[in-house]
C-alpha cells in the first residue's frame, strides 16, 4: 500500500458512540508502518477545505480511550453537503497533505461525498483509498442490518418511554412524545421496548412509514383513553399526510431548511404542541402533555448500549483493516449472523451513498400504530444488557368500609 | 402507642426515588407489633376518600425492593388539593379503617393536607399520628437542606446539559433547554454541574429567582455567541418579568391552570419556541434550537443518584420511627452535617406546610446568569458517585499547506 497520511473526519448529527469509531480508526491506523501521521479534520468536510487538522498521532492512547467513551463528535461535525466543486477542493487538500487514506464517519450523505472525491482522485490518478464508516441514529443506511449510534439512541428512547409511562400511570392523562427520525421510524418504534406490563405505554406509535391522518389519530387516542383512562403516544417528527406533506409544516409559517433542502424538524416543540392542542380541543380531555425529546436522545451521557459501543469501535478498526490489508475503497456494512453476532463487510460506496432505508413492513403492525414481535426480536439484542426494568405493586385490595 | 393500621399515600409529581420512601415506610412499619395492617392509598388523597387501598402487608419483601428501585409513584398520585370539607372526608375514612398512622409522601401541599387532617382528628379526640415525608424535584421545601427526588432530577439535568453541550460544540449554534421549576431555580441551576472545560455550556442560566428581561437576554446571548461562536442556555420554566408575569403566558391564549391555581408550564414547548424565535429574529443567528426537558427529568429510568435513593429510603423509615417511638406528628426534615452527611429531624407540620423555599442569593452569581461555587459545593455531594464525564481531544494542530 502507498505510504502516506491518514485523514479521519466526522459528519452529520453526533451520536453517543461516534467517537468509538473515530478512536477505533485512530488507534488501529497508528499501528501500520505505511502510515506517517493520523490527522483528524475539525467539523467534517468544512475542516478539510480549511485545512483544520489535528495531529492525532500526538495524542495519548489514554486520552483517546476517554474520548471514545464520550458522546458527541469529538472532532466537530458539519451539515455541509459538498457539491462537485467542493469535492474538488477537498481533493486538493488531500493531495497537499499526502493523504492516502481518507475515512469519513457519517450517514449516506457522507458516503456520497466520498464517492465523488474517490472518482475525482481516480481521474487524476491520485492513489487514494476512501472508506465510509457508518453512523446514524436514524438507522436508515441501506445494506446494513443496523447502524452504530442507533442502538444507544434507541435505548434512550425506550428508557424515556418506560419512565414517562410510569409517570403517566401515576398521574393519568394523555402524553405525546416526539422522537427523531425524518424518513425512518426505527427510533420512534424503539419506544415499544420500554413496555413491560400488558397496559404499559406507548399505547400508540406513529411512524413516517405510514400516512398520518389527524381524524384517525384522534379516534385511536379516544379508544385507548376510554379503555385505560390514559394514553401514552410515540410520534415520529417525520409524520406526514398522504401527499407526503409534513404534519409539522401545516403549522409553521417560516420553514427552516438545511443545506440538504430538508425542513428543520428538531429543536422546537411545534409538533407536540399541535397534537396536544388537537386532542384537548377535539376530545375534551384535560390533562394532555407533550414533550419533544430533541437533542437529549442522541447525546445523553450515561445511556449507551455496550453492543453499540463495541460495534462502533469495530467499524472504525475495520476501516483501517480493509484499507491497509485489502487496499479497497468502500463503505463498511454491518450484517447480523445468528442470534446475535455481527460481521463486517466492505460494499461499494455507490451502493450506500444517498440511499435511505426505512422500516420493513414486517416490523409494523397491521393497524400501523404498533410494532410487531419481529421488530422486538430485531431490536432487543442491540440494546445491550442493562436495560432498566420497571416493577409494580401487586398487593390485594382492601375491602371498603364506607362504600360511598 | 395506639394499636391500629398504617396508611401511606403519595402526592404531587412523581420522582425517580419516591418509591424508596414508600417502601422504606412499608418495610419498617411491618416490623412494629402495634401495626395490624399497612395500607397504601391509590392516587393520594383521592384514593383515600374513595377507600381505594392496597394491603401492602400482603406484598412480598422481594417485590417491594424491586418497586423501590422503580421511578414514578407506584401507588399513583394526584394533583387534588383538599379543602377543609375534603379533609373531613379523609378523616372519616381513616376512622372507619382504624388508621392510627398516616404517612403522606409529597411536597408542601401534602404537608398542608396533613396539618388540617391532624387538627380535625384532635378536635374529634381521634388518636392519629400524621407524618409528612418530604419529596419534590423542585427542592423547594423550607427547613430542609434539600428534598428527596431533587438530586436524581438534578443528575438528569446536569447529564443532559453535558450531552447537549457536546452536541452543540460539534454543530455550533444556539441551544435553549427548558427545565422544570416554577418558583425555585435549583433544578435549572443544576445544569451548571454538567460543565467541565472552561468554555463548556450552559453559558447562561436563567432562574425564577431573578426577573427576566428579553432585551437583556438577547444581549447576553449575543455576547456569548460573538465570543465562542455558540451558546448553550438553561432556562427555568418559571421565568417571569418584573411584575411577576410568566414569560410563557405572554404567548399563550388559553392558559391552563391546575387545582392549585397554578399556570400549566410543563408538557408543551411554547417557552423554548418563543425564546428561539426571539433569538432568530433579533440576532439573525441561523442554527437556533430549543428543547423542553419535560417529564423525562423526573422519571428517567437509569439516572438516579445513589445518595438520593438512600435518603429517600431513610425518610420513609424515619417516618415510622418517629411515629412509633416518639408518637409525634410532623414533617421529616433533612439537615446537612459536615461534608457530607445528613441527619433527620421531625418539625411541626405547620413549619413546612404551604411554604416555598427558593435559591439563596449566595448560590446565584452577581450578574444573575450563573451559579456560584457555593452552589456547586452544595449540589456536588447530592449527585452521587457515578456522574459521567466528558473528555476532549488535545492533539496539536497540523501546519496548513495551502493556507487559502
């Protein structure tokens, strides 16, 4: 393999375990003799075009391990989506710094950036190996059984719903929790893993894989409330009507769009407030509460799946191994074998780039407001060993004396 | 002491450790020979007037221990605030069931209910011992150094801000996090304990102990943003203007009030959306996000301070010990000795009932947007031993080659 430097960057939304992938790659890369230096680019592609690099060869192993266990993107991230000209600038910088191995930890957009850069390098006959290291809490990368970052976020969401279910049981009413996930409902569906007892919430789950109708929503809520005297509801931020229009955009005057043209969904309580208002007005129920889980679900310290940690670490290591032993560019993908282990493969960048996976039909119940046991089987091993469990009193009732 | 039955109830908002107090009292009460049965009232005072009692004498010790470690009020709670007639009804039920020991786990309203019931019992010469067991995430009970439930909620808030600070550092912008606390800012102030590095957020903290001015808020945010390129802000849901009008109520048309006449604050994203909108409009900053922590902060499974667990357990036990050994009614209070241990005392119900403690001036920085080291010293021992810590890369920069 070509002797030279390694460059690693992190893109898109941070996760609880994205630094495991970074550190996995850094520590592994530092072992190979053809590697002179291991650089980290600050704030993803924007740090590359600005040449904002840290020399991670000069970082202690001890501190790298501590950073690995810290959520958030330690190098900083970016929402920039490079076009062809931008990718040309990236390549210029890679050449100037003799970068021969380029690892980008991110989602399908990051994969697409690598694809373009790699094409340009080939045209210029610049020997470059580009590896996409998978990461996203949305779990929406194709080919992959699941994506690092998702299991820990799913654990947070399941734990959160387990807790709000207890709260709602103590003070009955309606509770709406809004969960991240623009096109893929995996994270919202994870709320189901917070259930234990027969009447535990979430009692209704609304996913972007199904069209949302407010009238159906209200009759669903009414049915549960009449039956249980309470109702806990998990709603994906990406729910939309039959025409694909986002429910939240029906309310907002000024729609904020990011560099990818996506409507801003997180970082505001509008959808929860809209739905709770509809319930109050139409069903006449008084205690109706809504929370938007927001940024807590992807960065919370102390709620991490150890399976997720392990796999995030390994995809970082595998990036190096595929690069240095096989000399191939591509995207690391995770495949489930048995119940439960995984293996890692290298797929072509083009196979992952810019594509979005959503929940399979077999994971969603027929009525569209619940998950199936298939999904529970799918998610359970990813959450790791220490999911907290809720217990109830089971003492007998005391006979009434006054019986008024 | 009079032979008879024990009745335990839980009132107000659930906490992460309120069941420790319940189980502490149940297990201790079951040891005393003058106790025939230990009953639990469902949903606080409303379960008492309806005679909805569980016989907790017939619950396994094993399951009681599991329930103790579960957040939420296992008996169910209530927001009802009994008037004198209601308290009269409570006493009738206590007499009918030969309840001689009445323990109510709750905040200052629960303490007030006990005070009235106890007065009525005295008038009727009915031998009754009433003990208030302290609980509130707001930490607003007078006399007490702190209140069970607060430390675990504080740990959640500190952890959450530590995480969103990492997220905000990776993708810079403005982040506003709304924290519970109507009159007392303790929980919002706890966000400061999530900081570690010099430039960590929250960079600004707004408490209900200080008047809130939107113009001052905007200039504060601008100053931090200009200096750091980002700003993380912790805001109490109870912030108000100089006239005492809630900031959130400036926005809402329909204000919801509870049985205590309080404006509904949690369970909606209005305040966060109002503040982020103001920042966007007035400061022209694009990436502005707001989250309302909502119900997650008082019920989250897996985020509990072991100091809080221990003390919540002990106040439940102490209720029994004061009742059975001293035969006195009152409110259990927590007092700090040294650095750090506590002792428990029994104060008159009237000393705690209906009163609200707020943050002392020495806990709030002069400019009103930060906490002091006094506060950090106060809160640190309450959070327990396993606060997660964030680590950063400290590698040197690489020299630029293209220097564009």
